[in-house]
C-alpha cells in the first residue's frame, strides 16, 4: 500500500479534482476488469484521503496501454477486498 503525504497528497488532490471536473471530456468509461482484459497495465496505485476525496479513504489506480491512459477510483475497502461490484462497475474508470 502506497500512502501519499505533503506534496504527493496535493498532487493527488489536484489530479482527483481535475479528473472529476473534466469527466465530461473523458472519451469513455470502462470496467477495471475490462481494461485489464484489453491489455492495460497498472502503472500506479495511490492512497488518498483528504479534502479532495471528501475525507474518504480512496485508491486511485492508473493504467496504461500504448498511448491510452485510464484512471480508476475505488473506496479503500473495495480495492483492498477486490470487490467484484467495484471491479466490474464501468463508472469507476475514465479512459483517455
């Protein structure tokens, strides 16, 4: 488990805010399992908790395949338990 603090948390907060406010520009939404099936690879997993996440414990998972990038958001318990409901929810991952 990777925790962020200080400058790292600020970067995560900015990324979360930008990703959520730019969701209208997202090309598509996919399930996490679907992305793995399409050949996306996990590039980073970041734990965040603070103002940007509504003080909720959240994991931000970044995946990449060639020039496409996907960012997925999971509640901490969903990610830790690898909840099928979360991993198969197409609203969890934005693909650009």
